[in-house]
C-alpha cells in the first residue's frame, strides 16, 4: 500500500546541481524516518541523508555534507534531496526510504532503516550520473 517513487535523476556535469523528489503515499509520511540512500556499481548501498519527523533533525554522510540538503513537504507528500556541487563520485542509483522506528537519539541513523524489526519501504531508484 505504501509506495515511494523517485524522480529528478539524470546526467549532469561536475559542479552542477540536481534535485531529487520522492513522491510518497500519505502513509509514508507517518513514518518516523525518511532518507536517501545510494548505490554505485560494485559498491554497497550507503546512506546519504536522513530526516527525522519528530524534530526535523537531519543527518548527512560526510561525503555530501555541505553540498546536499534533505527536506520534506508534508502537504505534497514529497521528500527532496537538493544536490549541489556534484562530483563524479556522486554517480549512483539513488533510493528513497521510509522507516517506522522508535527514535531516541533525536535523529535518524542509517542503521535505523536496516535494523531488525523495523519496517522500511524503498523506492525503485533514480539514476544520477555526474561527468567530469
């Protein structure tokens, strides 16, 4: 019933910008944590950014801190990832995720989405390719 659909991916030159969108069913925004993950060929899926519904607190991977911004629009049931100053190493398939979990730290860790007993929904992914 809960579905996440990403869009906004594409090909861009290094230094450029893209904004990814994740259109979610209304129920998805009842989840405590939402975030973006990415996976490049031959590499494991890694967390990029998360946002906690309780406080709005965000968390970013060191590799994207200062360049990417995660945000949400509850009225539109949409999650966003603004990506600036893109680098070739940002090339990957980007996935939207929504998880229902008890958050006590004040923010959503990447591990929260993968923890045992946590219900997490994933989108189908959108490709981002950054050329040098």
